[in-house]
C-alpha cells in the first residue's frame, strides 16, 4: 500500500510541475499591445489618431537573418516583462520630428482619416506569411531575364473604388540583387483583391551585370515607360500611380523625373501621382550612415560621395524638375530610412507615428491604409 501511495504522489508531483511549466510558457507567449498614432503634418500642427492592435509575442519583431543581413530590425520583443523595446534611436527620432516640422513649409499636407485599429512596426518575417497569388501575366521590357514586369490584375470586388486604378510598383532591397520583387507579393495580392491592377517591375541591381548606377535607373525608367504604353493599349485602367518602396522609391522618383523631361506625354498617360514609400531621397547623406542598407549605397553608386560627387548629384531626386505631383509617405520610427527623407521641397508628405520600414507592404497596417487614402484622394 505504501508503494502505491508513493506512485500516486509522484504522478501528482509530475502533473503539478507540468502545469507550472505550461503557465510560465503562456505568460511568456502572452500578447502585447503596439500603439500607433497617425500624424498628418500641417505646418506645426499635426492631426493625431490613436490606434492599437495586439500582436502575439511569437511575432518577434527581430528579423530572422534573411533580409536583416542588410535591413535592420524595427523593434525587439522582451518576453521577460511582456514589453516592446524600441530598437530605433530616440535622439534620431526627435531630430527627424524636429526636421519635419522645421521644414514643413516645403511640403503640402493632406487630410487624414481615422483608421480602424491596425498594426505597426511590422517585421520583415511577417511579410512571408501573408496570403499571396501568382502574377496573372508577365512581359519583358528588355533582353535580360530580369527586365520583366509582373502583373496582378484587379479582382472583381463589391467595392468599385479601385476598379479603374493601376499601380506601377518598384520594389526595394538596398539596390541589391539578393532581394527581388517576391518579398512584397502579399501587398500585390491585397491590392488586386481590392480591384486594383498592379504592375511590378523587376530590374537589374547590384550584383547583376548592368545593374547598379546608372543601370538600375535605366531599367526602371524603361520599365515604367513600357508599362504605361501597355496600360494605354489595353484600356483596362484609367488612373495610374507610380510608387516605390525604400531604394525602389529612390529609383521611382528619379525615373519619373526623367520621363517628365522626355518625349513621353505623361499627362496623356493619366498618371495621377508619384508615391514614395520610405523612399531614399538624400542619397549623399544616406551613404554616410552606418546601418546595413546605408552601407550598401557605395556599392550601388560605385564609390562614396567623395569619390564620385557628380554621380551622387545626378542620383538625387529633384521634384521641382518634374511635372508630376509627388507624395512621400514615411514612418517616424523607421530605423532603415530616417523620417527626414520625407522632407523634400516640392512634395506633399504624410508621416505615420510609430510607422516602421516594412509596414507599407503589409495590408493590415496603418501605413498601408495611408497609401490607400492617398490613392483614393487623387483619383479625379
């Protein structure tokens, strides 16, 4: 009988220990809340809307070492006290905020909307688990296999707001060939589900023969021109937007500037707006930075600003030299492209409070809603 009692006591102790372990794991995996504020700058007075969305701490905002080899993470999760510790630099955020307000006279502000609860500080790894679909078609704009445009056509939707719109999109990735168009497939799919056509440009980058400066820009310029002609011939979409993310935003701005001074009639093409999503606008200062993407700038430019100053001047977007309206969208907590890049004379700007670098590519983010708002505001 004593032996039976000992066995029962052992089993009871094991169950108790298992229960304690399970409770500890649940506490460590419990959710945390990420607060975000959408700020639409207008002079020195911003209109703010508070939003928050609970994220599982399993959605670690530390990037696994795929893109983080070149892109810095947005924030880290401290599961010991169930809090979010910002990996962005407080002093830099304050400086960029001050810069934005100090230079707001150079940018025309746009109206804001009270968005539903959304997420911010999206990690790169979260993009890989979004719903996606393969391109409906693809076509070439050059002889190289990379000189290809992938198209997602708008799906039939009860909401007709985006049915006549198309977005020509230039992906980012520090101008390097390690990162192609595929990483933003969730964004393309989401836009197509809304009814919008999406023309995604692949192009030669650093590491590809013919890529880098100015070859990458040559490709993007030719791709946009080819996409515009195809859209016009098909007659499927009547309101066109050109957007680029990060390094792709830099190339999109430069390509639009080139096309504005070319024989291509951009007004006839019905381009409504150029949109920079965390676009790199001051490449000279960017090359002087020390994060992994900034460090790739010299590879793209074939030298430092001291080595090839004329090239850097030509690689700097100058909106006043173009004929198309430009809106720069930027998160103020972006640790890869500082928010001061959104302050550029001749442009409009929207600043997302607590917005991260990859938020623009995630359809459940506040930043993605800001992109949709810009598109819907300028479709007439």
